């Protein structure tokens, strides 16, 4: 990201200066032609429609996203190394054949290391009596201790086996002391899943706090950052909820990886905040001259196309992950692609404008950016100025939010 930012601030401007307008071939812009116009275009019309009944719009949109979020109740973390392939692979087939004639955990036994060789027999007995353990054997002994192999009844990379590890560790430590260690593939996978759950509870609040502070500095307000953070969280929950239902009902996947919520949250929050900054930074600029209501509509009119284009490109990029043979990558690509499109077309283009239009100048509290002028009347846009004698509607603003003397923002 740092290298990309450096390139965009140095290399890209230099190349644009060198090639000039030819860099935009075949659609070369001409001086005086129509560019991003805050008074016309589809996003301007969308903003004006939202402005008619903003409260009804944001309540309806929020209700829809909450319904999508209910799919999280169907989230299942049953995806493991043993069922993470979308097709048939030899390793999985071999494990299935092994389980028919031998204990399912025979190909990847759980390792128990006992530093005190005198307690090895007691640990062997204790672990063998633990739930889910088929057999325990001593496989090696050295100057540092004794190594035992515990064969589990269930497949080593199943959630049933992962659930056995805490009990095995408890039994081994009670018999051999706190220095007794339990490892192996099953224990490692169990530890990774627990670490993923713990990281989610730690990283998500930290990310939200950092993003909140950045928005405060950028927008110089408290209400607006709170609203934007809430929309990002709601968008993430809706995306994960839809993903959980699709994985189960449509694709028939065995479950999801425990780290999926963390990865999707990091990606969607980062992308969602980008769109928030694109939109609200422009809205703040327009608000300084035209009031909150007109500022919101004008900002949406100019940035709507940029946000939409970026969202479509990113969604297409992440959709490529769906062609890979691993279930986790397919799920990750689907949730992020869906979340980006949801954020682009619903959250950033409808929900956020509706909230800003409904709250009006309060969105900038505690700053004094907007005092609630005529452009912020509830239920309407900025009213057209009176046409002076001998003048024309263009000089008066034509009711489109232009101020007397002309509007330089679209020049």
C-alpha cells in the first residue's frame, strides 16, 4: 500500500504530464467538455429521490441489511484441512479408506511429550482413559523425556478431534505435571482455530477504533464518524450473513474457516472506509458552500461514478478466487465480492446519503461547519433564489444549489 501510494503521488502524475490527454485514449477529454457534474447525472437523480423521504429510505435499507445479517446465525466453522478441497484429492480418499479398517486418527497421532520419564506410565494410562482416545503408545525416549503417540478414534482433522485436545491436555498435565506437552497435527490445528477466534475479538475493536480516529481527524466531527462506522459494521454483518447462507444452502460447503470473519472484516472495513472518505470528504467541501443537504447530493453526484467503478473492479478481482480449488478461498472471494458490491450500491450510495440528509447539520456535530441555512430545510432542497429584474435563471442558480456569482465547482 505504501509503495502504491508513493507511485500514485509521484510516478502517475509525471506520466500524465508527459502523455497529456492522450493517456485517456480513446475517450480523450476536451477542454470545456462535460466532466464530473454535481448538478446532473444518474447519481444526482438518486440523491434527489433519497432526499424526498430520507428517513423512510434509511430505515428500510437498514432493515434489509439486518435481515441479511441474520444469516450469521447459520455460520458454521466446520471447515478443516480434511474437507477444505472442493474436488476429490488422494489424501482425503486415503484418509477415508484408512478409517474403514483402522482408527481414523492412526495416520496423524497426537503427540504427548513427558519430560519426567518416571511419570510416562501414569501419563499413558491417563491419556488412554481420556474421551475419544483409541490407544496410546511410547514411540521414543531420550535424555529430555519420553514421546507418546495417542491415536484418536475420530479423523485427526475433524472438529470432533479438535474438541478432544483440551481434555487430553488436562489429563496429561494432571498425570505428568505442567511441563507435559501435547502436540501433533490435531493439536496444532486446534490451537490455530483458537488463535483465530482470539485474534478476531482483539483485532476487530482495534481496527474500528483506528478507523474511527481517522474519520474524526478527516471530517472534524464525532457524529459523522460514528454513523459511518455503524454502516461499515452493518455492511460487514450483512455480507457475512448472506455468505453463510449461500455456502450452506447453495454451495453445500461443509462449513467455514474460523478465520473467515477476521479476513473479511479487515478487507471490507478497509474498502468501506475508502469509499466513506471518497464520499464524505467531497460532501464536507460542498457543505461549506451549499449546506448539508445540497452538499450531500452534490457530493454523491460527483463521487457516485468513481465509487461504483472502483467497487465493480474490486468485486471482479476478488471473484477470481472462486476458481481456486480450496473452499476457504472460494468463500473469501464470494463474501468480499458481495460485500464490496453491497457497500458500493446500497450502503455508500443510498444508506449513508439518507442518514446524512435526515440528520442534516447535526451530522457535523460538534463542529460549526453548518449552521442550518436554507439548503438544510427538512423535506426540501435549497430553494431557488429570486430572479432579479433583467436577469436570468442561470445567474440566480435555477434552484440547483448554485450561489450568486457562479459556481466554480463544476468549472
